[in-house]
C-alpha cells in the first residue's frame, strides 16, 4: 500500500513538472513568434523606406510628407529593435499606415507614376514583405490559440493557477482579412 502511495505521489509530481515545462515552452514559443513578426515588420519598414525614397524623386511637392513618414519609419525601426511590446508594434503600424494612406492619395495627382518600373519593383517588394508579415501574424495567432487552450484545459489550468502563471501575450486581433489588407500597400491602390 505504501508503495502505491509513493508511486502515485511520484507520478503526480512528474505530471506537474512535465506540464509546467510544457507551459513554459509554449510561452517561449509565443515570444519567439513576436520576434518573427518584429523581424518581418522591420523588413517591411525598410522596404517602405526604399519605396518612399524613390517616390520622393517623383513627387517633389510631397517631399515633406514623405520625409516625415521616413523619419517615423526609422523611429519605429529603432524602437522595434529594442522591444517586443505588441502594443507598441500595433501603435507604430497605425501611425505609419495613416501617413502612408495620405501619400497614396497624393500619388493620384502624379501622371505616369504607376508605370515607372523602379516604383513598380519597390511596390512589389513592399507587398512581399506585407504578405510575410501577414503569414507571421497568422502563425502567431494560431500558436496563441493553442497555448490559450492549453492554459484553460485540465491539468494545465490547475498547475498554472498553482504556479500563479498565465499567458502574458495577447492575440493579434484583425476583424477580417480585408481589414488586414487595408493596412498595407496594395498595387491597385498605388
């Protein structure tokens, strides 16, 4: 009887440790997912700077606005390299996209700008980076949902509460695929 009690206690401790390690690995995976999103956002920002520097040559009257956006992009490149704060990433995206929309609207005033091969190539590069960001966000969200489900299911929920551990990350929330697409540069909009 004593053997059975010892075996049961050892088994419970083993399960507790295994689940705790698993929860920590999952949290680490989410942090890695944010690093990937951050890396791709930085690549997007660099591609946008390249595009904007080309546009600056062709949109002389918009140089101040373009320079303002380039400065903001450089600021967020510097900030994003130093942190993995999701709210800061999203705030940066919103600020950048507002200025980008204004520049896209101004492009309508410049004849032949869409036919310029250098601009078309730069736009294509930006779109590739945006697609990569979108895939990274989708992958992160899928992982987040798996982790959240694990945190809410037994025995992980019990062990997490005993350890006073919770999922410190949040879901990247996009109401629809159209909303995600609207945040990025589309060939038909430029």
